[in-house]
């Protein structure tokens, strides 16, 4: 099965120059915890509800803080024609619950979540393996981004 057969296509997108308050409202409206960020029609980052809390509010920033200041710019993604089992395994290795999906022109076409995979692979091993790997503690996770001095 291919990623395109399983992914969520209706994706809300944030802009780098939007405020985090606007994106938080977008997340509330669409009941989602992650939004891809684009600039000049290209995927340049991801922002999560956790980014807003940990990288902004906990650091004393306001709701007017721009998305580009708190988003994760190191975006992992998959292609719409990738094999779903391989991507599920990679999600476990990367310890991520969602991946943006791009076409070969690197245009965002959807998001793949563990929930999408679970619905497609009902009771099959890739979901269990991915969830198990994602749930393991990882020392490389950091609460705040590293900034150049």
C-alpha cells in the first residue's frame, strides 16, 4: 500500500509570518496539534501545540510571536508514493507520530499519522512496531531549540 492511499489530504497550513496565537486558534478550530509551515509555496517547518507552549509561552514570549521563531525547521517527510510499511518503520526510527507528505515536486499534499496507518493496516505489525519505537525514551529530544551565539 502507498502513503497516498492512507494519508490525510485536508491539511491546514501556517505561514512563517503568522502569530502563534493565530496558529493556536487554527489548531483549536481543526482539532489538531501540528500544522505544517510553508513559505513561498514550500514546506519549511512544522509547528506543534507543544512548540507553542515550550518554545514560546514557557520562555516568556507572547501570542504575537511569529511562527518562524518557534517552529521546527528540521522537517522529516515522506513521499506520497512511498510504501506505507517502510514509512511506518521509519516513523518508529525517527520517533515521530506524524509526517508531512510531499509529491516529487516537494509540494505538500498531505499528512500521514499513526492513526492513518492504524486505520489502513488494521491489526498488522507495522503500526505496533512504529508505536513501540516512538514511545521509547529518546535522549536526543530537547525541550528548547539550540540558537547560535
